[in-house]
């Protein structure tokens, strides 16, 4: 049976073209700074986002954790939305790596307003409080159902940060999805963020890798932290070549993933077992089931038809579209979603 894997956009496998690029990569020892492909990826990604320098890392968790480590000291605090990956899904790494605390904002579908950010800044001259140092945004917001910040919203939060001398970090695990949906330019991001984590192994389809962007000084310090975390890789150019290929070939097609996610949303809204769907903005579809199925029963029912989905909490399920979800897989999924309805839709 053909498997349609909608659990995450991390499940993609390298395409033949990407494998070819990997096989023919020019490599060297990247800890010595001698890997041409890594150097090319770092400068290409930095240029794309209007930033000075980049640092290739094995994962988005590492790029986020390094950025937070460089921006903070112990006894300082990071402001982020309560749904943020850096808080929910990085194993408590901020406490472990940076000994910093977190101020959690109850935003809307993962997004904070400038007013909410400002309201969480601690009074700087009161020793009872941790010292606010960093604000971290996530774009798109995973737990928010793939919502995105527009450049105007980013600019407004950036103004709050500048006014209070706070650094602004972006967890851009799906930043290219945000750019595809908003039409904003990557170049503009460099004006507002002090650091950006860009993931190449999600929607862009590379097997491994994220790039951390910032000023040259920031990236020099980040390089030291990467080394101490064990992230100094040697002939990493084979991986970097896949990332370069992904940037060159897999950005333009993201709209297609968004269109497929919209079709899944529409099909779910036609069924009798879905209570609600978070309005789809990019490639993530999060929905709540009514009492007809539990999330586990529903995920199992899909699995029996060759469709893999992620249970996302009680009665909640997540689909993510990506490079390896073909048109034919989408059609199969749409049919299965309809068939799982107890009262199949009748067309007049
Ligand atoms: C996937 C993801 C990351 C990083 O994940 P890794 O698996 O460590 O590469 C960071 N932030 C968000 C929002 C993500 O979805």
C-alpha cells in the first residue's frame, strides 16, 4: 500500500536531483572553515535574508538554542508565545543551556501583539524580577495551525524591542511558508531581526540542516556555542549541498503545499466528524474531532487506508502537506476523509 505521510513536513526524502547535488558536493573540514559547500550555504542564506553571516547546524533546535544562549545570560528572561516550539518542544533547553527564565504570552494562534510583548517586559531597575533580554517569534506558528506574521506586524514588534533594547529572534522553521503566503520579502527580515533560524529540512525537503543568521559578531559567538554543543561537523558539505539545492528548487513550489492544505480543510469541513478546523493559512491543518471518533481512533482509521496523521492532543489531529505529498495522494486522502463520514455528503 502506498503511504501518504501527513504527520509532518520533516518526513520528506531527498529527490534524485538533490541526491545528485549531494554526490557532487565540494567538501572540506568545516570546523577548520574549509568546507566550500557549507560556506556557500551560509553566505547564500545570509544574503537572502539581508543578514551578515550564517552558521550551519544539524537542527532547528540547535540554531534556536544557540541563538538564545548568545542573546541571554543567566537570570535574564525570554518573551515568547506559550505555544512556541522553543518552550514546548525543545526539552526545556532554555533552562538547561541558558539558565534563563521565560515570560509566556497567551497570544492568538501563536502570534503575539506588540502590546502583549511590551506588557511582559520586566521593570529593568527592580531586582525582584529577571531582566528581560530577548523576544522570540515563530513564523509560521506550528501550534497555531500555520499562522504567519506579516512584515508590518514584525516591524511593530521590532520597534518595541528596539525601544527597550531587547534582541529579537525568529524561529523560522517554516519561514519560507510564511513568505510564500504573505508575499513579504526575505530581505526585509534582516532589518527587524537580530537573529533568524532558517530550517531546510522541513518544507524545503533537505534531509538535515538549519542555518542561524545574524551579524558577523553574533555568528562568531554562535560558532563557539555550536562547538561546545558538539555541533561542529566535518565534511558537512554533503548536507549543505542538499540545502542549497532546496533553496534553489523547493521554495517556489510551496504555494502548492498551501493549496493542498486548503483542499484538506475544505474536505474536513464537509464531514460529520469534524467539530472545527483552524483556518488554514499555509501548510498545516489542525482540526478538532467531535464525539464520532477519538483522535486515536481517527488516526488509526486513516492508517488502515495508508494515511499517516499526527494526534495533536485530545480530539485534535494535525495534517502537514509537503514536497512528498503528490496530487494523487491528496485525491486519495480527500476520498478517504469523505468515506469516513457516517452520513456521506450527497450532491444534489
Ligand atoms: C521543527 C521545528 C523546529 C526545529 O526542529 P528540529 O527538529 O530540531 O530541526 C523549531 N521550531 C519549529 C516551530 C519547528 O516546527
